[in-house]
């Protein structure tokens, strides 16, 4: 099976790019953020452990994230290929993912300036039920507070506040940029200019997907 890995700082648009890739190519999008939020909503022990880290803008401990992703990759719906969104974020996670066999692997880093990404996140809304992403500036839901796709509640995530977002940028720089270097050394990394609207950014990403 094929494996694609999307990298990008908070607000870079990697979640939106993952949704587009899934829509157009049929690759399953696996978002660690969605997995963790689902655990939180279910009130599981894993969700309770993750919640404090997420709301403060920090990283959830490696051992917890690796285990949750391991469970997800063990399901039988990935034969057509999959896209990792938000994982790996540390070298330990990258090494754990490399231990999972795949026919081919490609990593894509979406580059965007911090101020632009922060502005995007402060305008972002997410469906509580299906995880669909909206933006108050250029992609609001047709009915305020209601998801176009499933009718679920659309709201701002609790961790989409400026203090937490900028802290996530600091964590990204410290912990995740070395992971991008890891895939660069493997010879599977491409970089994409993430500035501007989603459509042209996706056009650049799409050229790298097959």
C-alpha cells in the first residue's frame, strides 16, 4: 500500500489538503487530531490523558499517540493507501511509523508563515461530529453553527486561541522540524508553498500525489 505523510505547522492547511486527497484519490486520511478528539469525547482513559496536553498547546506523549495510531493502522481498510495528517510529530513517532511496512512512501511539507497560519486558525471552525473544517473568512457553513455535510455542531476548537496556537508553533519548531529532516534524509520529502488560498495550494500538492 502507498503511504503519504503531510507535514505543516498548525494552520498550514494540511488537514484540508488531506481531505482533498482523500476525496480525489480515495486514500484514507488518518488524522491523529481526530483520533485524539474522539477519545476525549468518549471520555476514555486515553482521552483524559490527552486532553490537558492538547488544550495547553503541548504534544500528547509519544507512547500514547504511537499506540493509538498502531491500533488505527491495524484495521483492514487501508489496502488502497492512506494519508497521515498530524503524525509523526517526533522522531520516536517517525521511527514507529517506519516500522509499519508499505509499498511506497512520500512526505510533503507545507510551508506557511506563522502570522498567516495564526490568522487562519483564529477563523477556523470544525464540525464536532465528522471533523469537517470551515473558515469564517472564506468557507463558512451554509447555516451558522451547522455542518453542511452531517448536520453536526460547527464550532471553534478550544485549543484555537492565540496563546495556544503560538505555543503549538514553538513546539512544532522544536520537535517536528527534525522529523522533516528525517524524511529528507530518507529521500522521500517534497516541500510545497502553503501561502494563499486552499485551491492553488492543493494544486501544488496534487502534482505530488499519484
